[in-house]
């Protein structure tokens, strides 16, 4: 029988390899940005059209290439970064496989312009599907420009598999964030379809984070720093109260390379245990520096996974470092998220001097309650102000943002002035003599003819607010409170896009938006139940819930909005309600259409009949 084994032609081999390296436009962006960084660039420009399907161009002012290198760089396994296998253990570059350019050139139209500093003229090279179309001498600037057009032009199946331009752009933006966060000492520009998305000047880590995610990010950041023989850790964690339901701003960088590590993620999350609500995730930007010889980044073709020599030690160090930061910056004493929300709840209940419930109950089983009980409501309010002050010291690293930040901060920390509440008026007419008492700052107990009912205060309030908001939305006559001075809030670009999507529903419940700038959104009016100081928090929650729910199966946008607002603004477990507030809540609950279940389908109250009680006494 004749021999049947053949060597694959290079262009076919390259196309196959490309499948590993280039999954989507964002992979090209990553490779090109990394090459620019390896080339020592101090300014990098990324230009994208149609979600990267039509064009991805990266322009750098790095070292450039000679005409020969320019040609060679597109060969498979052509790299200037390692010469021998041992070099792999001392990597200080992003690339080393010499595969990226060969792969990209196999599946796209590539145009490269490159020039060495010492040369007068540079090289202009065109390649389509691994075929060199032309190589010319040209007058170009020092550095390299790589334009990748018509990605997957010769693999229709892959091209059709790509998602919408919007989704691909989101992937590109994620990739861009990761690279830009790892290299604040490099200036980045990012243009999409002709308009500027990001302009990131050379800065420090903190400023880079803020420049990417918006001015309001600054107040969330808590510095982290630790240096041991195994690892140097620096960066920031977000304050616990900013933990989000959706995963998002979670970044690990190892030797300035973005990595994914579920194991290290767990270390951070476990340090936050008890400080954030279950099912929420802390944000973090953590930079680990380790000896390059102690890691293996070779295990994954796209190099976002790293194998550490001593993972267990790293886990322990990371966990305790994060814990330490939480403690050092006074986060742990204020760790009761319920309390924090307490302070921000605009609800009329809040405005009254908190009183201990008139019925003495043993609260010893609940550590959270004990803390409040010993300190008293008044003192925990004071305590929180003090910690706000100590936070101010942390803004100092951020000169250029200070102006914007001050405006936002004074808005955030403003005292909780109440701007009128529907509830207050209703309360006057209530029969306050009916018996209610609060049990363990969690339940309201009241008597009915046949016995008694035990109401979960938080769920009850959620139900009340939910129906109120739904009514606003359907009747379209939301009670909006015009702001004398419109608020200007900043949002990341992604968040702003989502805000734009849900704007209609927000209008119907009483938000009035003014101009929507690139990063800032002007707010001219807010629903009556939302106080000015919590607008930012409420909108953040809405954005993250919406992001989660659209992928889930919540049936309408208005429903998501009403639910989120109800959840965010409701009285929480652990809050003291004075007796008039208890009565008001009970009455409001039973004026609801569906008092039995919360908007999240949890039971709101239980009934214990006289019979039930009698039976216990048999
Ligand atoms: P790798 O980065 O793994 O070495 P690539 O295929 O990405 O492989 O690049 C091949 C080579 O081309 C690099 O090693 C580098 O020498 C050169 N090169 C690629 N991009 C640039 C650039 N922007 N500036 C200078 N040299 C570059
Ligand atoms: Mg590379």
C-alpha cells in the first residue's frame, strides 16, 4: 500500500494553530497589545471597527523591527523573546511562543508598518491568509503599526460564529482593561468606530483604575500591601459595602500579566467572609509579584492560567493580607453591612431616634445584634462618620481626580436628609395603640383575632415598596422629586450603556435624567422614596441586577427595576423599628395585593392561632 502520511502545508498548519490562539477579535487585541508592550512602547493606540470584525489596529512607539525581522515575525515559532527552553523560566515578556502573528496572518488581511529608531525609512508589509502580498520600503514613524482586517475572511464558519459587534466589542474592552490595568506606566488610547472610548494617560495604579472605571471608583478602593519572600502583593480591594451580585471588577495580575485563578479568588473571597452579604462578590485589583522561576505560564495557549510552585502558601498569604487591609482601614468595625445600609435608608423609620424595642428579648444568639445592642444606635452612627473621615486620607494619591471626586463624595456622605415621605403622613392616622413588637430586630409580631402573626420586617417592606413601584410604573405617574441642583454621577462605559437601556423604566418610576455624557450622567429628579445621597448606590444596584437578570429569565424590565428598588430601599433585618413604624408597616403590608409573599417569592409572615398555642400547653 502506498504511503499516505503527508506534512500539512504551512498555511494550513497556521490556520489550525490560529484556532488555538485566535478565538475572536478580542484575542487579536490581546496579542497585539502584548507585542506592543514587549516592544517597550510608552504610548499604545488601539483602533477598532465593527467589534473588531472589520478592523483591529494597534499602533505603538516601541522599538520597531528591521525589514528582515518584519518578514520573519510572521513565521511560526519566530520569536525574539526566548532562545532556549531554559529562558521559559525567566520570562519577563508577555509573548514567547512566536505563534501570534503567524496565526493572525493566516486568517486575516494584515498590514504592518514598522521602523527602527536608528533607521530613516521603515517597512510596509501586506499579508493575506499567510501569503505575502507586498513588502515595501516606506516613510513611517518609529515603532510598529499592525492593522488586522477582515478577521476569519477565509474561514466563514468561524466568522459566522462571532457574536454581534456589541458583544465582541465588550470582549475587546475586557481585554483592553486587563492590559491597561497591568501597565499604568504606559499611555493607552482606544478608539471604536471613530470615537474615543478611553484615553488613559500614564499614571499610577490607583489612577489607572479610576480612569477606567470612573471617578466614583476611587472611594471604593482600599489599598493592599504585603511583601514576603514568596510574593509581593499590592493593589486594592473594594470596600465591602460595594460588593456586587454580579462578578465584574475582579482582577489578578501576576508579574503584570492578567490571570484567572479560581483558587486565589477563593482566598480573597474567604477573607471577606462575614463582611459582605452571601451571594455577593468583592471587587479587587491585586498585583502579585513572584519570582518568574516559581511559576509556569506555559500551561495554557492563551496564557491566562498560571501554575504556582507553592499555591498553598500563596493562598494563605493572600487571604491574611486582604484580611489585614480590611482591618487596618477600619472596615471590620463597620463590617455590619446591615448597619451601613441602615444609615443610608431614607425611609421615615430611619429618621427617628432609634429606640430599643419595648419588649425585652434575649438577643444573645446573634452576634450581629449584640454588637448593636452594646454600642447603641446613636453611637454606631457616630462611629461611621469617623470612619468616613479616615477614608478621606486615602484620596490623596489622586490629584487629577480630586475635583470630580469631591463633588461626588460630599453627595455620598451628606447626612440622610429626608425629603418627604408618603409614609410619614399616613402614619399620623394610624392607630398606634394596637399591639406590635419587634422580635430580634427581624420580626414584627402583632395580634389578630384568631391569635398572632409574625412578620418578617424586611420582606414585608419589600412587598410594600415593590407594589408601590409597580403601580408607579403601570400608572405612569411616578412621584418624582426634582433636584434643585442636578447630580452628576460617573459610570463606567459599560454601566452607562446599561443605564441607557433601562432609562425608560427608570423614567416611569421617577428618575429624571439630563445629559448623558461619556462618563457622567446628569440626574435631575429622583423617586420620592430615594434620597439624594443614595442615588448612586441605587443605580449601581440596578445596573448589576439588570445585568444578571437579562441573562436570567425575569419577565420584564419594569419588574427587575421594581424588585431591585424594593430590595435596596427596604428596611433590613437588624434594624430597630419604633412602634409607630411597626404599625405603619403592618398596615401597609395588609393593604398590598399579595401580602403573603415577598417580590422574591419568600413567605412574608406566618400565623400562629390560639389553637396552635393551646396545643402546646396540653
Ligand atoms: P511572541 O510575542 O510570542 O514572540 P509573536 O508572533 O507575537 O510572538 O511576535 C513575533 C515576534 O515579532 C516577536 O517576538 C517580536 O520580536 C516581533 N514583534 C511583534 N510585534 C512587535 C511590535 N509591535 N514591535 C516590535 N516587534 C514586534
Ligand atoms: Mg506576541
